C-alpha cells in the first residue's frame, strides 16, 4: 500500500515581544539616536501619542508619525546601514531563547519558517536570513530619490493586516500544517488560522 506524503509544515513567528523580548522600533531609536533623543521625540509628538492612548487615532498613525520624526529625509543607504548594525550588534542580545529554540526545532525538521511582523523589514531581514528564516513579511517604508519619505509604503503589518499579507504570500496555506507563535497584541487574527498556536 502506497504511503501518503507527509503534510508540509509552515511555522510563523511574530517578532517584537515574541522572538525578541521587547519592541524593536523603540529600541532601534535608542540604539541609533540615544535615549535623550527618544524622550525629546516623545515630547514633541506628545499630541499624537495622547490621541492614540485615548483611542482617538490608530497606533498605525502614531507609529508612522514617530518614524517620520526620526528618519524622514534620511538617505536609504544610511538607514540600511543603521538597521544592519542594529541587527548585528543589538538584536542578538534581546532574543527570546525559548522561542528561538522553537524556531531551531522547526528548522531542523525542514519546516518552512516565516516571520510576520509589524516591524520594518530593513532591521528584521538581516538577522532573520542569517538564522535561516525563509521569508520575512513586514511593514515596508516608502523611499523616493533614495531618501526615506517618512511614510509606510504598506499598511502597518499588524492584526488583520498580518493575515492579509500572509494569505497573499501563501495562497495555498490551507494545504500546510500551520504553527503560529505570537502574542495577543497583534497576532490574534493570525493565530485563528493555525492548527497549532502558542501565546508567548
């Protein structure tokens, strides 16, 4: 009797607060600009942050405005250099070893491993590909004339947008055994697709 082929497994990992122990957007600002610049940026952008805390604007809008404050008009190669240094020198220090071990388990099995994150791909991809992740689905930024405009070129990849981007990248996902590792802040919708999910 012919054996049926083994169902392929697709393992999805959130990044901030799952693979890492903290939010890397704020951490990158501290790494590249310093803590005092971060505090100044928060004070200058206090209005939009207050509106977000009061539920009067989305976190996506607040995040984009804060990103623009720190990085608008920066040359794209300079930004990439910052992100590569951050990925090399800082992210390894804030990785969650327990979750990283789950990734290594999937990798050893030959599973397809993917990061789906609201973070920006320029600082996620370097370490992700070095570790052996097959794909990174992330928030992407707008670049015109080799400079950052301060805007996102895709919606912030969080919540329902994670599902939308994932399904677009893997339209045949129902054929896979699906694992999702994340937290309830932005992964609830993606976890609902999974045969196996784990809250970190």
